[in-house]
């Protein structure tokens, strides 16, 4: 019996020796894994790691959130996955954490090839010690708080094939040494704070297959990317790139350039990109003819050109590719009729039972002959095409030689005859009209919801999805109002309902028939204009809808009967009833003043409103003349910017011979930084609790603020803070807000932070304050320097 056992043990030992990975993990690497567990403490599954755990071949401890793969006695893959994705991201790790020590520990796993550390709260600059992991092939560190520039040491990882660091706070410019990574195939740095231009070395990366740099601050033209022969996916959405469309290789399958500053037309060679499956160039500044050939590309599945100024006539006989599933041509200047191959999937149209309705097609806000009210009148697109400089070729051609003189003479004679006839008809009609006008009292025409400017114009799916994302839910849908409604709401514009007036017109409070309180702004229109000339402005105003703006609810035109020109324009806004921010800060009575937490929340709200004005659906609304008295609070103490730069106001002033808005938003140098300075003044009053009424007071308090920040200890900082809140706030939170306030007030505009930087710092201050309250001034607060780490720690305010 004993002999049989010996034989069995011998056979097991032989089999185990034949399995290449069956030897026990090196003790030093087990120690390293346990040290990593100790440093992270998250996710909870790491609690199952012990010094007796068989990391390589035990299997019992492995979960989708944390596991190790080995080869022989060495770790080759380490995967630790925390929050992010569908779950909330964890806060930064405590101050006891050191990212330098963390990577020192990782470097004791010399054969590590795959490293996943996502959503763990890692913070700090990516250390140069990463180069010690020379075998690394795949790295994913998304969803953390990594900041600073990409370290040069990464260029020494000669085996690196995939590097993903989405949703961090990496900054600086993309380094030129990226071109030195010989086998890098996937580079993804979405949702960071990278700036500058894309380095030319990227175009030489022959191995690059996927490049994702969406939602950064990149700008300028892209290098010639046709040299990246294997590039298949390029996603550069939501930057400031342009104006030239990039040159791309023919193997590209997905091109996403939405939300940038590309202009002119699309390059003709796109029509020969036979492997292209996805093209999204929406929300840019493209002009010129739409390319119908894009619809029939053999591989195309998704095509969006929405929100540009593409022109051209569509027709029913245009063809579509067999794989096409989604098309969005909304908000362009297209005419004609929807191609038959798209009509079945058109949103808002019923499909025939025999037709292919598998496509989704969005086409509103063009000038197509669809027979519904989702389109502009045909002259709108023609006028807009002229306005942006798109002129048909025939109009540009000039007759040549002697023939041109003959043509000009004939045309001139015809025009003269037509003018004389027209004048005679006009005088006769005018005389008859005057007789009729004398026989009746003057009356006014008012645009109603069913007028020539359709209320459904704004109901396309693209706009709705963007509005939902930007927090405009809960605000009534934008619509046209009748003058009768507005007169009833204001009791015939009674003087007691007037809230004030300025050079643009009067402001009234009112209440609609459904009980909704509103503010109605009446604008005089001196120069004779038709409602169509206002359509561009009305469309823009209808999209200025955000949780932290006093949002537009609708408009009403008042017409002159004789020539149908607009004489008065009424803009209807939501009414915010809870007073302004100053009334809850420097002029608030005891018990009504905002707490420190509420003040940070309010400041975050204002910053989000500014961010929307600067870069939202209608980007570039700068120089908004922000004041604390124009920051209104609703019943839930949500801050709303009550007065901001609406371009139609400046155009109205120009029509009166005035200079228009003090700062036309599209022409002010550093216009965004004017708003940052104004926000700094508001923040100064929020911190100190003292009213600021002049620039002289700003300079004095700025010096006091600087002195308080540089003083040793906390006493001087506390003395600067409003006594009503000084005892209820964390020193680190106060210091963070004071530091960003001082940066906002920098004398030189270029030294002031971006609104994103401001927002991230305020949200960090809110997080620190929340931790301080929750931990009763625990020493476990994150020590991150807020000036280095802007981060959105708040879901939404």
C-alpha cells in the first residue's frame, strides 16, 4: 500500500514538472503583490489576498476586479479594476499614498507585460520609474487622478503596444518622442487636459492603429497622417483642431472629428475611402457642397455631418451603401428631397411595410421638401449660403470679350425696364394701401407657434441628446409665444410688472396661463427686418439652455402690417425667484447666509455656466460682464447666471447706430479671460463676505488675499474668510478656493486659469471639505496640491 502511494506521488511530481507554469511564485513577487494590496486598499476584493494565496494557479481568489497571470514563477499580468464606467469613481487615495513608492514596488515584477490599474484613485505625476518595467506591452491606467506631463521615460518602453490613460488630468503638450515607440498600436488619452498641436512624429508611426485624443484642449492643424499607413481609428472629438481637414491613409475605418473648428469643405478623396465605416464631422464649421458619395461608400455604417453649413440639393434617386445604419444631416443648408434609401428610416416618418426601416435618419433644420414643419423655408438656406460666402459657380463666372459687353447691355436694359414697371406698380399699390390704412385702425401681426418659423425646428434628436447631457432637463421646451399670451402674462405690460430697462428695451416679470413665472425682455427693432433675418439668432437663443443659466423659454415677433417687417422682439426667460447671490453672502441676514459648502457649490454652478457659454452647444460666448448681483439662486439654491452675452443684443444696438455690446464675443482678445477675472471678483466676495463695488476695492482685497495666503499658519487665512462660515470650513478647502481666486485675478490675461482649471479646483475644494466633515478633521485628507490637480470630483451641481 505504501509502495502505491509513493508511485502516485512520483507521477504527480512528474506531471507538475511538465507544466511550464506550475512552479511556485517567487517569494519577492508575492511580497510585492501584498504590498500593492496594502497601498491601495481598494477594491474590496483585494482583502482576499493573503501570504498563503496561490496567485498564479490557485484560482479561488480571482475575480473580474482583481487577478494575476503568471508564466513560470513570475507575474506577467496584473489587473486591478476599481470604480469608473457605470459606477462612481473613487476619491483620490489618502496622503499616505506615494505613487513613486507604488511604482518602485511594481518594478519588482520585472516580467510584467500587461498592467491594468483603472478607477483606483491613484494620484500624482506618472513617475519615470515606469521605464524599469521594460517588458510592458499593454498599460491601462484610466479613471485615476494622474496629472502632469507624460514622462520621457515612457519612450524607453520599446515593447509598448497599447497605452491607455483616459479620464485623468494629464496636461502639457503631446511629446514628439511618441514617434520613438516602435510598436505602439493603440494610444488613448481621452478626457485629459492636453494642449498644443499634435506632433508631426505621430504621422511616422507605422504601427499605429488607433489614436484617441478626444475631449482635450488640442488646437491647430493636424500633421499629414497619410504616413501612418495602418491607422484605422482616429477620434479627436471635442478639441479646437482645424481649420484644415487632415490627410489620412486609405485604411482608416473610423474618423471622429466632431466638435472642433474644421472649416471649408470635405476633401474629395474621402469618397474613395472604401474601408470607412464611421465618419462624424458634426459641430464644426464646414461649408460647401455635401458629398452624396459618402452615403454609398461600401463599408459606411455611421455618417454624421450635423451642425455645419453644407449646401447642395439632395434627390430621391441617390444611392446608399448596404451597411448604412445611421445618418444625421441635421442643421445644414441642404435643399431638394430626402433620398428614397433614407426615407424609410427618417425620424418622424412612417416606413412602408416593405421598406427597410433599419436605418436611423435625422435631417431636421435644413430646407428639404419633406412636407412637415421640421425644415426652414427654402429662402433661408439660400440666404445663409450667401452669408457664409457660398456662391454658385454660375454666379462667379464673368462673360468674356465683346460678348460680355453685349450681355451686360441686354441685362442692363432688361433691369431698367423691370425697375420702371416695378416702380409704377409699387406706387399704385402703395397709394391704394394708404387709402385702406386711413380707413382702418392700425393693428399688429404676431407670430404664433404655427408661423413660418417652426417650433419643431429645435426638436431634432441630436440637439435633444446634447441638451440632456448639458443638464437642461426640467426647463420647459422652447417655443413661440403669441403677443396675446405675453399681454395676459404681464397684465398688458403694466408698469408695476416692469423690472427695469436699459438701452436695449424693457424687462417685465409675468406669469403664464399654466402658472409658470417668466421674465420677458422687450427689444426694439429700429431697422426694418423680416422674421427670417432673425432666425439664426432665435435658433442660437433657443439652445442657450443649461441648469446654471437663466434659460430662454421662447420668443414672439411683433410685425408691421404693411410690409411684414419686425418692429418688436420679445424674448421669454425663466424667472428665478430667490434673489441674487450677494443677498446670501455680503448682504445676507443672520440665518440666511450660505454655508461654506453652499458657497463652493454655488461657485461651481457659476463656473459650469461659464464653461457652457464658452464651449457648449453654441461656443464662444465670451465677455459676459459677470457680476455677483447677476448670479441668481432658485428655490434649491442652484446658481444661475442671469445676464449674459446674447449676440442679438449687439446687433440690435448696431441697427440703432450704437456700438452694440460692450464686448462683441467673437472679436475680444482673451474674451474668455475677461469672464475669469469677473468670476474671481465674485469669488473674492464669496470668500470674504464683504461687498465689492469698485475695481479699487478689488485691488485692495487682492493684496490682502495674497498676504493671507503667504502668511505662516492658518490664522491670517481664517481672518480673511467671512466670520459667518470660518469655523465650519476645512483649511485645505479654504486655501484651495483662495488660491484659484488669486489666479483668476491675475493682471495679465494669459496668466489666468481656464474655466476648466477653475472648475476642477473648486470641485477638489468641495471634496476636501466633504472629507473633512465626514472624518471630523481626519488626517486622511488627500494632500494633492489643487493648483496642480484640477479634477471634476462632482457629478453635477
